[in-house]
């Protein structure tokens, strides 16, 4: 089919960029796309069609990845990158193709029903009993001691993080919605700290733990129905609610929690969450440029919420524990048996569990290992007896398996469930309640899950494990996660089976992974079969990918057959396409029937497209109903745009406010600017002030949870304010505040603008304060500016304190003890840059211990720049041991990447001791880097050993690179077989499958 001008222009741009990037092979681009997180679906045939102008990519994230990668390669080659207007070229090409397929028809709208009351969930805080903490709220049960104890829960020793947590609870009780995430290793006291803090809530508050039918689904259902005010939401093990382990809809749940916390009309609410460092790091990792962002909503939700819980008691906490231990034998027993301050781990039974695991009989150890692998690789924390029976056999050697009796599984389970010192066993049997929809099964002890992630880091499961997962795991997203784990370990045949099982269970993302697996092996028929299954199961994107070549080749009958079958199975995308086609053909009644099906879907993108159909046909009421049903930010923005052209002024303003509350600011901004242009300055000022109130509430909510305030990042520099130093512009600027001040300046005079800034500055908005100071100086009032700065500093306003400290640092006339006092005062006000300067001062004076303390102080509060700079600086000075020692002290969630960056900067023999220790500490990246360095130094056998260990640990790239390097000298053809077929479960080169 001949393409139009826009399609040809886009293709021409893409070809030129591809050539500038060195014309990488299409296969290389496909593989690179699959390595992204989440993967980007490309095929050699689709890439070829795009370059030739035969078709256009339908997904913006695919185009963004492709353009970003090619532009980066072009820049590295010294050539021009992507043209500035590439996005417009792509949008024009997509629109041109859409128009060539026909217009958008419409259907009558359906009205919306009355709002439902918000359900009340949870238990009153005043009704909670200490003994409930273990079962309903998942606090670890303490070890038994022979002496009498004062209660079911051990006496509590407050630590530094408890004070921060209690302050957050107090803010929630006072009317400000809050979320706090306690980040710490297993059994470090996170959940108990939340329990103690929740007890401080007023009696009318409720505590609610989302669990049934699954944790993620329970939370998602509640967010759709609404959360009642004065509810504390208990999210123990946060990864069960957001992220990959939570399954489909986790990003929507994160967005729902964000909206709940920001909505001043529905609060207050309190969200208490706990999570291990590795899960928190994965959820909050910044997106890689040019790659799709896997968790944008979760990352935004968790910004400023982390409260790090140390794994060990510090000196003060140990002293307090000694005092309290005189009244509780359990605490005294823990103090007597620990020398490293790991009190909570001992009291949770960690030592007893570990000893029982080490001395377990072979069958019991096999069962535990299978449960460990199910949790660490797939997030399956509850597994069935049948799974354990089938999986465990492969963990047993022949010598261990043959003597087993017929009741070996029963005996093994009995051993694993045996309590030790009153603490639950290695596995716990969870009985399914008749009224609950969740399954029963066996749950691995939390601490043993932690042990499995370290001791089995370099172990790939046997074939029996992968087969049992296919046969017995009922949750499709967990089966898919295990497929991803198998593929990361080069167990591609096992991955294909797991993906197919997950797809059969309804997981559409698994279909994408499986199709890419077949495409990489040039098995187009298998890939097409999987795509067709996914399309018929409801994957709208895949359906459109399948339709495009059919329409472009004018195979309309096949396209119609595909669309009708998918529509009949409930695919909303297919239903929309079919309704449009029927309307174009004049079959209005049949089209209306399919449009009625579309109206029932919950996909915002489909509903917005449906609303567009209705709007083009003049059914504005129907379009509004569809947009309200969509309910996302874009839909609310479209509703406001419609109201602005067809509704009354009051209705337009109300719609703009609703859009603004949903995150779409443009309609409200447009209304305010239009009022200003019309000379209605009072209306404009009112709208600006309303927007400022929302912006300020959100800013304060973000600021409350931040460990250290970062004044580094700003849109421009503040020059000449602190001559000769340059101080970055502080955050807090919004369009509403900026335009309100400009309006007041022009209508009422500078004093009115000052008043508006002062009101916002009083709430500690640093940008407003900076603007006030700037304006006073520019008007020749330096004394008034200095008085204002001193006044704000006396109120402990962070930015004012930082200005004073920054000025003192750059003023040679200021005594050093005064500089230090001002810096420490700013640091106490949580100014990250003050901590950084204090660290640098100590390091320059040779006070390495003090510098370490400041760097670690910042790192534990989420500000990692000082620690990274200190490690790098010592490395550059040749102080390798000091740099490495500090890197090992980094908080658990930051230690791995700090050490990895350190290892990547070292070469030759300098890096080997660090890599060996990282390997001994079970850091997943260590074997891959060891293989790379050993191969470069000619230690080929050792390089292969570690590359295979890296694959077993989930680092597929290390073995792939080694196989690629060695395939030209491969008499046994094993490296070519690995590249073509992957590995067997046992680690040998696989045969074709």
C-alpha cells in the first residue's frame, strides 16, 4: 500500500539516523530492546518495514527507545544525533495512517449512576490486642525463655528511627496524610516499629491490612472503591503491593495511593509499609535514558518516604536495651547471646532457624531449597504441597533420594514445621479459610527467605523445580516472573514453557516475552501463534501489531476475521475497531452493540478513544460520560477542554479544578491566563491562589518525608547574591506563584507581589524566600533583605540557614568555629549540602572517621552523593583500602551499586580482591565482572567457571559475551549451541527445542 508524505518523512529521518549510528544490525537492535526493563518489543521484520517506510511503529515508548539508542551511537561516532522534531514526525505519520483507515463513528451515551458510599475497613486501633500482632499483623513471634515474661510482646526499645516514625504518625493524626516506608533487612524490627507507632494513633482511627483475595488485589479494589478517612493502611512487605511481584495493575495501585495521599478532601490517611533494601532499590531506581521506565508511579509514590532501619542496635540503643532487659528475660537473653548488636534478629529466632536449617535431613533441606527458590526467583511466598513434592526431588542426589521411604515428604514437612524456642518453623502451613478466596499452602520463614537470597545466589534450580512451577503455581504473574528468571539464567526452554503456562492463565505480558523468545530464534510461525493467542486474550497492542500488515497488504477479510474473533472474546481494542468498521459500512445497529461493549471496559486509553468517536459525531454528553469513566489525568484534561468551549464559566472552572486535582494543570492555567488577558485580574488572582494552595500542600507533603533536603538541583543559578560564590536556585517555584506575583506587581504594585511571596515563604517555600530577598536587594534595600534572612534563620527555615552557612564558608573573614557551627545548624535542619560540606572539611583536615560519619549520615537519609564522592576521591588519591572500606559500610540498599561502581573503575590486579570479596558476599554482579577480568588476563577456564556462575545468578550477559568471543574457535560447537539454544536446567549446552 502506498504511504503518504508524513510516513515517508518519518522513514527518511529514521534511515538517516540509523546510518549515522553506524548501521547496527537489526538483530542487534532486537536483542538490545529485549534487555530493557521492561523489555521493548522489536522484530527484524518490523524494523525493516519502518526503515523502508512500509509501516510506522504504533507505540511511543518503542520509538523513544529506538531514537535514543541510535542518537547516542551517532554522537559517540562524532555525528549528529536525532533531529529536534522527530516526535512530531512520528506523530504525523501515525495520524496520517489513522486517517487512511477511516474516521471515528459514535454511539448514544449512557448515564452514570450515583456515587457509592466509601466502605470502612480495618479494626479500631483501641481494640487491638498485643497477641494479635503475630497473626494478623505479621510481627515476628519472640523466642521462648524459661523465665516468666511481662507480656506476649517483648518490652520495646526505642531507636532513632522510632522518633521519626512517631512524628509522622502525629502528623497523620493531626490531619496530614502521610506514608512512611521502613527499609531494612529481614528481622531488623521494621514491623514491630510500625506496630508500636500505630498504637499512638487516636482511638477513632482504624488499622487495615489488605490481604484477600491477594494483597495486591485487595489494595487495588479498595483504592477503586475509596478509603475512609482516619484509616491506617498496613503494607507489610511492600513488594506484594507494588512492583513486578504484585502482578498486573501494580502501577495503577501506586498511582491510586499517590492520589489518595494528595487528596485533601478524603483524608487524613496513614500508610505504613515495610520492605527489604533490594526491593526498595528496584522500585526507586531512576530510569535509564532511552529505556522504558518500569515503575514511574511507584518511584514517585516512594519519593521521600524511606526510613532506614539499621540491622544492629547502636551504642545508645544497646545501653537502653540493658536497662529494659532487667524487666524482660527475652531481651536479656538476646543481649547475652549476641555480640554484634543484632538483637531483633536473635529475638525473632534467626539463630535457631539457621541452626535447624544447617542440620536438616536431606529431604527437608530439599523442600526448604525449593521454597527458597520459588520466593527469590518468582516472589511465590505461598506454595502448595504438590509443588514442594515435585520440585524437591531434583534437589536430592541419588544417594539421598533412593533410601527415602514412602512418607518422605510428610516427614520432611514435619521437620520444617517444628517450632524452635517458640518460634515458627522453617516452613509454616497456612490453612485456607472456607470464606476466603486465597489458597492455602506453605510459607517460608521470613529470615530463611533472606538466607536463601544470599546462600543460593549462585545456584540455579533443577529441572524438577521449573516443571513443578508450570504444573502447580496458580498465579500467572508469578509463573511469568519465574519465566523471566529462567531466561535470565539461559534456561530458555524452561522459560518458554513457563511463559506459555502464564499466557494460558491469562497473563498477557508473558505472551510478549514468549513471542520475543521465538522471534530471536527466527521461529516466526511460533511467534505469530503466541501473538494471536495474546490478541484473542485481550492484548490490544498485539492485536494492532497483527492487524497492521494485514491492512497494509489489503488483506481485509483476514483482518476482519481476526478482529471479530478477538472482539467476541472481550478484547476492547478489537471491539472498538469492529464498531468503527461497522459504522463506516452503515451497519449502525450492530456498531452500537459493539460500542456498548466498549463502554464497559476499564482501559482509560480505549475509553478516551471511544470518547473521541462520540465527540466527532456530536454526542458531547456521551463523550463526557466516557471520559468520566476513563478518569485518568488525560481524560480529565479533555473533559475540561470540552467544558471550556461549551459550558458555562462556572462549569468550565469546576472541570478545570477537577482536572488539576487529577494532575492536569493546563485547563486551570489557561482559565487564569484568559481571565488576566480579559482584564479580570481579581478572577485571575483567585485562580492562581487556588492553584498555589494545591501546589504548596503537595510540596509540604513531599518535604515532610524527605530525609535530607537537596538544594542542588535548580533550573538556574543565583548569581551575585553571595559574591563571589554561586548558590543554586532553591526549589519551590510554580507557574501559579510566578504569574500571580507578576499580575500583582502590574496591577497593585510591588508591595502586593511581596505580600504574596511572603505568605508562601512563611510556609518555608525556599523559592518564595529567595525571590523576596532578590527583590529587596534589587530595590536597594539590602538591610531589609538581611533582616528578613536573619528572621527566617531564627525560625530554622532550612534555606535561610543554608544561605548563612554557605556565605560563611566563602567569607575568609569568618572564624572557622563559626563556619562549623553554622554548617552544623543547617545540617540539623536537614540540608544535604551542609552535610556534604562538613564531610569535605573533615576529609581535607585528615579526619577520615568524621568524614565517614557525615557521608554515612547522608546516605542513610537517601542523599548518596557525598558517599559516592568520598569513595571516588579516595580512590583517585590512591587510598584504595580506605575507599573500599567506606563502600562496604554503605547502607544495605546502596552498598551493592557503590561497590560495583568502585570495581568498574579499577583494573588489573587492583580489582581482584574486591571482586573476590563481593563474590564471597553473594553480590549478583561479582561473577560476571570476575569472568570479564579473568578472560582478559588469559585465565580461560576460570573465566568460563565464573561466567557460568553469573548465568546461574541471573546475569545472562556475561556468558553471552564469552560465548560470542569464543564461537569462532569452537571445535565442539558448544558455544554456538549455547547461543542458539541456551542451557539445560543442569547447565549443559541445550539441544534444539
